[in-house]
């Protein structure tokens, strides 16, 4: 199961992104749907707005290749606990949701361009399996 962070989603849709080729190759190799959260969708739409790429994000959701499967309302306390624990970094809402998603998914891998995701721990002690460019 692949959980998608903002960086690869933006890179996939923006041909000028330095990680575009990597994101396209990796996303073409992996089964859909890619799981994500609405905070990631919001970040991606904001970052792609100048290029009209936010329509690409919504097209992926409409086609079912990208599935916002995380329900924040059902995970509020866990997300809040993560954000409190990592407040010194600080941890974004999207990152907290992604970490929580790894805790409720079976054998997840997070596709990301952010190496800092490796700082966070599932269940407070388990490293998060990540797929990074390079």
C-alpha cells in the first residue's frame, strides 16, 4: 500500500519539478489507488494553483487513482498527540495525518520527497518506511 505525500504528487503533475521523472516512474510502477489525506490534497492544490495543476489533482481523485481515505474527525486525538510530540520540529497537519495513516494501514510505504519524514515514528517507536527520490 502506497501512501502519497505532497511532494511526489506535485512532482508528478508539474513537468518542471526536479523530481517529475522519479515521481512519474514510481507512480507508474505502483498499483492504484494511492492513499492520501485531504491535508495533502490541499497543500498540492495550493502549490499547483499558479500552473492550473489543482485540476490535475482533482482529476486523479475523480478517476480513483488517488484516494483521500483518511478521516481526520475519527483520528483527531491521535493527530493532535503526534503534533504535540513533534511540536519542536514543527509537524504539519499533513505530516501528522500521514504518520497516523501508517499506523492504521497494513504494511504501508510513504512516497515522499521529504527526508524529514524519517524522523517521525509509528506508534512512537517504529520507523516509517519511505520511498524517496535518488
